[in-house]
């Protein structure tokens, strides 16, 4: 009536270099837009080479949000492994792997040589950004005039300026622009990130800029918060 069988079932291994969930979300969106077939195979999340803290719950949430089936996690230990186990993921042994060569569909037309384009003006959001909403200033600066609620995500490829209370997750330079900055009128964020380097809520609450006008910039691979009061 029952049996156990071995099989060769291929996994896709997603190797993390950063634990920033917003950067991962942006990257996964780009990959699936070009190759939606990637979710037809289960994923394993490899955190072996990940720099900094990994909130495994957020990483899993991002992957499942985009329809990925997660088989397990590699290279995890301590609290990271505990989070993964609590969300139904097993610890998998390291696997021999090689980069997946993603090719364009046969019918795709090769793009013409790039033509210089005028810089885009800033994207302006005049309404509050509610919990669960995500706003992305693609290829430009983003200016948010109203409040950013908890669990909301606002991110920009350029600079991010927040004129209302900022309680959600804030990210600038999400495509790798290390010169981008974040300016907030009242820092109450759950997470701030620039080019994949991030600070979480606990550390932010201990900073003198908490609840104050603040500028955030990336210097020597760490975020520097400067009061604007």
C-alpha cells in the first residue's frame, strides 16, 4: 500500500548575498518577468554566503509571494534555521551546483543597441502608503508626501524622500546605486536599506535619530544616519 522511492528531482538553488528582503523581492520580480517558468521547479534557499543578518521569515515570505515552492534551506544555523523549520522548511546538505543559463525565448527579437535616454523626473506619491502596499520608483527618485504605514514598502532605484511619518520599510538604490540617499521627516521605519545594506527596527530604535528628521547614506558598506533637526 505504501512505498518509499528515490528519485532525481531537480531543485533551483537561490543563493543569497544579502538578507535584505526588499532587494530580493525586486530581483525575483525581474527574473520572473523574463522567465516565468522558474516557478515550475521547487527552490532551495542557500544562505551560506549571505552577508549580515538573515530574517528567514521575510525571505520565505518574498519567495512564496511570487509563487515559488520552497523545498528547504542550505547553510542555515541557529535562529535562521529555527525560523526555516517553523515555516516548514528542512535543512538541506550542500549541493554541487552551477549557474542556470537563462536564454531568451526563441521568438524574442534581439534589442537594438541602447540609445541614451533623458533622465526620468522623480515619481511623486501624494497619498498615504497603506500597510501591505508596495511602491517602487523604477529608474528614478521617489518622493512620498504622506504617511508610510507599518508593513508598507517604498523603494527607489534612486533617492527616497519621505515627508510624512515613515513607519514601513524604506529602500533606496535598490538596483545597486551606492550613492543614493534616504531622507525622512520622522524616522519610525521597520527597516532602511541602500543598495542591499540594511538596518532593522531594533537598531533603528536605539539610534538618536529615531523619531527625528534624518538623512541616511551608505559609507564604506555601512549605513550612516545623520540628524536634519
